[in-house]
């Protein structure tokens, strides 16, 4: 398999994404073909990886995905020269209970793949002590290899000298030091980074990040630490994902963009045809499709436009009378009766479900989920178990329809956001949930 490495850190906010994008951009400029991956559930970082590398970036999730699926996705990178996988949170941060192939920590992915870790340390406020921090991470798990350290937010040449001294005392390689730089910055909003397709200056940001990395890091040394994946080569695993239909009408614009690349890859590998449409352009699902899928995204930022998109709303209502429609998170909210924005204004949604949600009363809902379906959704029958996650700030005001699933978190605790469903006389069925599907359990 292609040689790979993992970019990780002790915590979120240390500069993993900026370093990952800078490395991809710098290597691409050198003619290196880089395949990106992202540990855990994340829609936004893989989209940035794809813009930087020109290749789709897949999520690798040890809590939700079985080993064969992870191996199959890694095998799809055979044409690349190098794999760079970006970690999530801190290296050892995961849930308390083991899932399909681990607890969701980046360390689990490192142990499964055998890829070495490049540890990013925010050294602001410390000097030689950075060596002690890195040494602790190197000793934590014998099945995880720390190949070297990148020091970030270095204040001065003197500061860099002391950081390097501490790392040398710990016996760890310093792969470079990045000075403080507020110019290389990705815009953010309430769910994290602003989406790649909404970032007008993305090309300039990537160019600057690539130049910054080339100037301050030993890029050749970083590339040299990469190792081949030690997992079995299960190239057929992604093809075994069951698509929701043969012809899938997929909502795709900045309001509906959170669909996992590995699902699209698996659907296409199984022979399905994806027919995209843009609700914000007032487009309805293609009547030639046999199923409609509304992904998550940011409908709350575009609620007025959705309410005014008469052709989209009426076309989707007509479609749903005879065929299945499924919505995840933002797509679920759009299928409901109304959405109340942060200012308290109510916007009429499609009305295929009775759901009313509010951003006036914000509360974060975050975590892995395992759902037992009460009713079928496209690709999964009633009684099926599905693994995924939930991440939103909306509050349910009304949810009058039948519950779609019994949902529990990673620790087995019941979750009140069950989703809902409704059937129609013409044979159609509308289902929706705040739960984002990752893999069948």
C-alpha cells in the first residue's frame, strides 16, 4: 500500500489542519501526488484536503467503521505517492466504549495502520518542557509511533533553540518550527471552519500555507518518516456499501453539503448514479431518480431562500408521494414544517414532516450514535443497526411524527433525538434524523 503518516496533536486548536493543508500544498507543488484522509466524523476538513490535493479525502473512523471498510478506503489511495491523514482532537482522545474497530481516537487509527505520527505541539508559553510533553505522548501507547515533532507558534529564534533542546533531551526528532503567523488562517463559524466552497480566498490561503511550511519545516524529512499501511488490502470493502437507490437525487449546494465522501464513493462503486440538484437555485429532484437524499449542512443560514424556493418545495413534495426521501440533520430540518432562525423568525420548510426546529434556543448536540431503525430508510431495513454521529445546535420545538429509531450514544445512553418518519398513500416514505449515517453496524 501507499506510504502514509498521521498529523496529530495533544489537543484541538494546535494547528493540525493548517499544517496538513500546508504540507499537501507544498508537496503538490513539488509534483507529489498526496491522498488526504481524516480521522473521525468531519465534513469540512476533507473538503479542504480535496481542494489542496485534487483528490477526494475520505474519513477513517475506528468507532463507526469495521476494519475491512477502513482498509478498503485506504486501498483506494493506490495511485498516490503519499498519504497524509489528519487526526481529530488530541491523539488519544476517543469515547469510553469501543466501537467497530476502536474508540475513535487518532491513536487507534495509527495502531491499525502502522502509520507513524507527526506530533504538532503548540509551544507558546513553554520551551524545554515541550520535550517532556512529546515524550509523554511517545510513551503512552507502545503500538503508536511518534516519528517526530513540529513545534508551532514559536515566538523567536531563542525560543526555537530552547524547544529544540528539550526535544533532543527527550530523544525525539524536531521536524521544524513554525513561527506565530496570524496571516495563515481559515475562517470559522459555529460548526467549525467555513466550508471550502464558501471560502473565496482558498487558493491564496493554500499557496501561503504551502510556502510557510516549505520555509520552516524539513518537508523531505517529514515525507521520509512515512510507512506503508500494515492492514490487509481489502479493495472491495467500499463496493459493499449498499446505495439508497439506483438513481439517487442528491441535494448539493452550500445549504446541503455534508455528505461523507466514502458514501458517494461506495454508491458509485456499487453502480449507482448520483443526480445532484441545488435547492438554493430552486431546483427540484430529478423525476428520473428513484430516491432522494438531503444531506446536512447549513439550512439555518439560508432558511429564507429555502422558504422562497417554491419549485424545490413543490417538486420534492410531489416526488415524496411515490418514492423514498431521506434527510440527515440539516436535510431533516428542511423536510419539516418550519425552521426558526436565531432572530426568532419562522420560515416555512417543505412540510413533508411535522418537525419544527429552532436556532433561537441553541444547544449543542454532539457525539457518536448507534441507531436501531423502527422503519426502513433508503439502503437499510427496519431493525437494522447503523453507526454515525450527531452534531448540531438546533432545538426541537415539535416532532409529531412516528420515531424513526431508538438512538443511543457511544456509552449506551438513550438519546432523545430519534428522528421521525411518515408514509404516503402513493407508496412514498419520508424519513429523517439528526443522526448522520457512517456505516452499518
